[in-house]
C-alpha cells in the first residue's frame, strides 16, 4: 500500500523525526527507513525528488527603467524641457537626405546677388518671378506660336464657308448634358439595375413620380439622386430653363425650331416609343447604369451538419446622365435622314451574282 502524502510535508517532518529521541514507537520506527531513502542529492540508485522553490528568480525581477521616456525628460530641468520642445517643433529631428536642401531654402530671405541685386538662393539660383517661369515654360516662343495657330484655326472654321466643324465639337457647343454618380449604396447590382432600367428614357419629372410610388427600398435613394442631378444641371449647366429663342439657330433641326416656337412635336425614340415634345430644354434621363462597389461586411450563414457559409454585403452606385430634349430631337432627325439615304428596300437588288454553284441550294 502506497502512502499518499505530499513530498514537501514529508521532507519538513523528516528532520524532526530523525533527531528527536523517541521511545519504542511502532509508527516512528516504521517511517524512518522510508524517509531516509528520500534525498535531494543525486545518487546512482534513487532518483532525486524535484521540488519547486517558493520564490522563482523571475517573479521579483526588476524592470529596467527607460531614462529616455518623455515623462522623464519633462521632469528634468528647464533647459532640458526647452531643448525637448525645440527638437519636437523643428522641421527635422535628425539627419535626413534632404537636409542640405532644407538648409538652403531656410535662408532664402534677405539673400541678394552682389552684381545684379536680385534675390537669389545660396546656390545662386534666381528668385525673380520671370526667371522662375522658365521652369514651367521653357520654350515660350513655341507656346505662343502654337496658341496663335489654334486661334487662327478656330477663326477659320467660323468664317470660312467651306470649312466644316467636327460633329463632336458641334454637339458639345449646342447641347448640354450632366453626369451624376451617387455614393455607394447598401444594395446589390441585381436589385438596383431594375430601378435604373425603369427611369431610363423618361423625363426627370416622370422618373421622380415612378420612384416616389415604387415599393422598392432603394427607390427613395434613386429619387434623391435624381433630384441632386436635376439641381446640379440647372445651376451648373443652365439646363431646363425653358425656350429662350423662337427662331432656328445653328445646329437646330426643323423639329427643334418648331418645339422652341411652342409647337408640340411628336417623335419616335430608338426604343420604338412615341414622345411628344413641346420644350426642347426639358431634361430627360438619357442613360442610367450601376457600378459594383467594395464589400461592406460579412454575415455568417449557418447551415445543417454544423457547416457555415459566409455572405458578403455588397455596395452599388448608380450613375445618371441628364440631357435636354433637343438631343433626342437631333437623334430622331438623324435616324430619319439615314433611312432616306438608304432608299427603299428591294427584294432582288441589281448587283452581280457571286458564289455560284453547280447545284441548287435547296
């Protein structure tokens, strides 16, 4: 039978049992041989007993004090505090690769050239405004020649009856448009693209009505973005201010002039819908598309058998392009002109027969 007694307790009472004189006691005499065999010194026959000391060497270890801490420096003398404040407020605290350049720029004021009397740096570079302009305009004569050439070209296009203005420049000069993009919205592209398709091709007023009575959650956000784009178009581009001229101007078609005169014109859009226009400056949503944004978070989706999926929360933005009705009038006139140029459709056109075969094709 083994004795279940802690080793420390046995070791403390071993010395007392061994030194104290006892009479003929059965318990003491039976424990002495067992206690004498317990030894802390290594031996060849018995394994030493490992005892943990009551105080480890790392329990009361003294931490090294940081003499360079900010608090220690602030507790010093007045000169030490002033030196610390100066080192913190200076431009560079230690040596840097641009230290020489900083020292040069620090002493620019009050340095003048002895011969010319102009302000210069320590390296001798002039600080005169005309001299500094050479860095940004190294060849002013070539720049002046190029500007003169561009001005002459613009005047020639406006005065020469045989010159032709590029189509893109004419459209940019006679028509206005505005592109507005919303911030990232807490929805997906699959949901927002339906609203973008719903407002595309409609006037701004009709699109606002559609978003006002829509049951979609993001419809109110799209409605707000439409209002912001409409206000920016009015303030920044001068769109939607009504017809100001009743006569036909450069770049206008007959339909545009009729609409400007107050006559309603009915045109067919590229989608096959008929639209009645009485004001060429009325704004409509020409384009509307969505853009995928960064993930705004993740949500765990717990499944059966102890499994879990990760759901990502998406963000999406909507971009809106507003144009005036005169753009839609021009596009309708161009489509009609293209049909007239093509001519009527002929079932058997008068053209050479090609790709002949020696057998029938049916």
